[in-house]
């Protein structure tokens, strides 16, 4: 016999302010918590594959816009930003929400990086960099309503709370780590980069990272034992529904109170967490930021 303790939040999606006129990007908006985030934003009048859009239109009465984006390809990220900026003149919230987990060790990104780091971290870093001009433009239009960059991490970052730069591309060092450790590293990097974004642009942009909760989504599809026999039965009470996973994202991206959380890390549900001090060290953030800038500077 065991019990699962859930820290319920007094804040729910219905508490979101009206989102009329706001422009929002949600990566991974076709499934999981990304889909739920888009759904709730549309219900609040905010301005993605066709099946998901049709589902959302049926659920909310409003239609999302599909932006083709493969985070594992830096060229695809650039093309997506070019398309977005040709259609929109401002951006209120960027949800760096899409991700993959525990993919086979032999899989690499289109640019030759570890697939999980390339997708979960580098792709989002490059996306944020390319969108920085429109984010800063939006901030200048209304300094009292700063644009927000909300980045999804995971509680599992504690499995590997460091950055081993020799594992970002394939090689012996990378092969010594398990897929879950590589996943944890990518989520560690997301916390560091969100903190560094707040340090560099905190007077104009709100940057928050978060753990969405332990959820049963497509993200765990590569972890076969979670769907097998006794493991599936024993693990099921640990997983929370997708709508709960979207709460931290929605709160961070829409609530007035979250304007005071620049550079912070949220844990379930709608509570401030405290990462290890090393992840908040400006020297660690500056090194990672500079390293990733070098990796993306020559994208065609």
C-alpha cells in the first residue's frame, strides 16, 4: 500500500486573464501539455498538424495557426521563424514546451547533436535567439506587459544536474550516459538558459522555467517498461492528467503574479522550486549560453 501526495494549486486555468489580441507560440502544440496549453489559451481568446487544429477548433470554437517546426533541425527552426515574422508583428509569449525523452542512443539530430539535447535545448535556444528581435519590439510597445519566454524543464533534471560538453555530439563520453541521463542533461540546460535569459534581458523580458509534473503523455513512449504489465499498474498512480501538466505553463505565461518570477523555476503546482545553486551560477549560465551561440552561429 502506498499513497501519492499531490500539491493542489488554488490557481486553475479558468483564472487566466483574457488573452484577446495576444500572440503566442507553443512548441509541441500538437500533443501532450503543449496541446492542452494551446486549448486553454484559445478558450481565453489568444490569437499549429491539422488533426490537432481541428480538435482544438471543436473544443474551443477558435482556430490555431500551424507553424511547421522541427526542433531537431536548426534549418527548420530558422524557416519557422522566417514564416512567423512574415505574418506577425509582435509576440507576447513563447512557450518552449516541445520535447522528446529517452530516445535510442544511436539517434542524432539533423545537425549531428545528441537528439535530446538538440531538440529539447539547442533547438529551443536557437528559436529564442531568432525571436529575440520581435520579443524586444513587443516589450518596447508595452513595457508594462513584458513578453514572456516559458521553458519546460523536468524534475528529472536531478538525475544529471550538470552539463558535460563532450556529450553534446556523439562520441565515447556520450555513449557512457544512459538515454535518461541525456534527457536529464537537456532539462538541466533549460533551467540554466532560462536563468541566463532573465539575467541578460530581465529588464525587457520575463523568463521562467518549470517542471510540469509527472504526466502520462507521448513523451514517455520510448520508455517501454512504463507500459508493460506490473510497471504500468504500479506507475499509474504517479502520473497526473495532461490538464494538470499545463497549469504551471499557463500560470507562468499569463498570470500577473508571474511577472515577479523572472529567472525562477516553478514546480507542481504553481509553486517556486529551488534548483541547485550551481545551476543559478552566472558563470555556468554564461558558459552554456556562449557555447550554444557558437553552435548555432553558422546555420545557413
